[in-house]
C-alpha cells in the first residue's frame, strides 16, 4: 500500500512538472489529459501527505513524552498523542478507500430515463416530481440538463421523460438512482382522501462516445413521424420525430424534442449508445459475479430502492436502511445526504471484498 502511494505521489509531481512545460501548454490534448490525470490523483496525494505529516508529528510527540516534563505539559502531550493516533487511523482508512479501483464511468455525463409505472396518472405525476428533483439537484451541482425526449400527460405528468445531465462526476453521484421509486400519498385525483401507492422507474446510464460502442448502419431501422404533444395533438406537420430500432437487440429509441430531424436523430443515437453500453456492461457483470449482489442494489429498474411517504414527510432508502424526515427538501433536489450515504456504503462493501 505504501509503495503504491509513494508511486502515486511521484507521478503527481511528474505531472506538475509536465504541466509547466511550454510544449505541453501549447498542446491542448496533452494539457487536457495531464490536467485530468493530476486532478484524479490530487485527493489521494493530499491525503497521503497529511498522513506523513501526522505520522511525523506523532513520532515527535512520543519522543517528547519520554523526556522529563512537568505534569501539565505531560498531560498535554498525552492528549496530543491520542488525537494524532486517532487522526492517523482515520487517514489510513481513507487511503485504503482512495486506492480502491475507480469506476471508469464515474466522470461521465449521464442519460436518465424516468417512466411512470404502477399507478396510472398518479405514477405519471410522480415521474414528473422525480424529473424536477433531479433537475434541481443538477442545478445545485452546477450541471447542465438537456431534454432528449418526453411524453407528457394532460395533468402535467410524464409517461416517460429522457434527459441528459452534463457535468464532472455526474455518473459517480447519480448511478445509484437506478431502480423503482415508490410514492405513498393522497393523489390530487382522489376525492376520498385515501393514500395510494404508485411507482416510477429510473434508469441512469453513462453517456458514451461512438468509439466505445460499435453500431453498424445495417443493424438500424430508422423511422420518422410527426411529433405529438399531450392529448395527441400535432406539434408540427413535418416528419421531424425519429424512431431508431437496433435490430440485433430489439432496443427502440425515439426522440421528438427538437424541430430538426437531424438533431432528433443525434439525440436518439446518444440514448441508443448508452442503452447498448448498459446492456453489454450488465451482461458482463452478471457473468463475472452471478452470486454477488451489491449492498446498494443491482441497479435493475424492477428493484424497489426508495419510498417517498408524504403523510410522514419521510424518505426511506431500502438498500442501506436510511430514513430522513424531510421529504419536501429531498424532492427539491437536496439529495446530498442520501447520495453520500450510498457512496460510502458502496466503498465499505468494495473494501471488505478487497480485504
């Protein structure tokens, strides 16, 4: 572990020198590559450097404790040794986590698909609530949200909504949102005041480049049609909407958000690449670990991961047993506490496997 940390620090220092090289500064591609690599190493290096400082200070404090000291200073040194020892243990644990293999998709943008599931119109309204929740969360992170496709309902819900979230680390923070989300509340359409349970499914996929997923033109069937809005009314009279079918897998993607057929096709291809990547990656993971189930869930859309209970102002994440009584804040995009807990649980599980 310590040899690896030393090598990482040396690489970090080498990158610092390279980033001062005029030849690198004149080459945008090298500059971007080296800057990203250094940024990825920075937290590990800073933690390792703090660890070395703490170890050095702890050694000096122990040496001082062996000297002749008056009682007041001895007690101070003793408390300092205890504090430094505790900090050393914290940093060792953090370094072990930082050395875990990173998900190569963590820094990627994401494509999110939300669909109303069980519950009819109430499920569609809940899908709209989830869309707003993720949009507000993205705003808090300084990320950009781009609508790709949507099928709104007359009451303001969504049968389906597909959008991209663009920003550094988007996938690392949103990847645990895939699954079935359940809501318990009195629907606006319910006159008897009874609590109903409805669900919406969320799928979060890393957005991938063309080179990462090979798609052949002969494997695609592309259809065009007129875009439609709520209630089936015509949005335009041109064949601008696009439906792409990937024949080998049967995956169908459509996009009608743009007035331009070319732009709709580009967006649909982005979603298709993400879906194919998710499919191939999931199949590969299932082959490698058929008997293992992650602590934070498989990410399958059929798996119930979270309940939003309106009468109790409660949100419960069933994978890690986390319950918060501030549903209103969560639906307004305050997801940090949940997301941090899910990331921590995933790291703990990976660490236990690594050991």
